[in-house]
């Protein structure tokens, strides 16, 4: 099973370059929380009605370095679960994945309590997925030609951190939107199913400055 796609390797190379170039105070940490996940279904271009978010979990680690005043670069590796619930069809989709993120942080204020904005790109590598309908669960074959095992997406977020000597406590909220579809299935454009991933996450973290 491959954990790294070509886009993932590009992100990892960028992370290595920025981390290696850091010359001042760095930061390493862990975080975890929940995400409101929606793997939106579209049928022939129209969004399926009755879809609701699934509450899922995520956790990860990160490395942050300053670039210049107010700007920081963050390299991340996260493990997360995603899904969707369509109550009218008694249908649930669940997926587990590893996410490699490359984030730019802009500090709004420079103080012990620091609000910031986040902008970035992420590469999502699906590890496994399953669909459940009417109580019957079926594993999805990620090697199927209609499934995209690897996805790329944009990340927008807000963050607030509090510094205590060499430690920082962190709260973040993020919006993630896939730029390509997890599923693209159908013989023609007039009869086609697309599934696109988006999430809103809320996480707590702790980091150490060194």
C-alpha cells in the first residue's frame, strides 16, 4: 500500500526545504480534535438532497519555523477520518486517510496570546473506505478506476495560541475543500456520480519552542 503520491512527495520536499532553511526559534507539537466531514454527492451535476455532516476525528503532528516577522511555515502530518450521512437513502460513507499539509501562518498580533490566520495546500492519501446502506457494509476498492486514492485541497483557517515559557497551547479551526473528486463514476456526463470532500475541523494542540 502506497502512503505517498507524487503530490505528497512534492509537499514533503517543500516541507524539508523550509524546515532545513529555518535559522531561528522553531516549534514542534501535536494536536487532535474533531471535524465535521462532508463527502458531498452530486448526481449528474446536481447536489444530492438530504446530506448531513458526519462527526469524525483527527490527530497529527507539526513542525513550525519563522520565515520573517509575522509569517511562519508549518509542515504537518495528520491522520483523519471522513464521511457523509444521507438519511433519506439510509446511506453512510466512511474513509480513513493520511494528510500531508504545507501551511503559511500570518500572525495578526505579536504577543503572548497570538491570533493568526492560516493558508495552505494539503495532499490526502486515502487508506481505506467503506459504504453502508440498509445495514449492509461494503468495502470500497481504492484501486478502482472510478476512485481517486489521492486528492489535493485548499486549507483556510484561524488559530489562537498562548505561550507559557517554552510551551504553547493552541486552538485552531479550519475549512478544507478538495479540488478533485474522491469518486467520479458514470458512463456519460448526463449520468454521473461525483463525490467531493470538504471539512470543518476544531482541534487543540500543544507545542514546544526550541
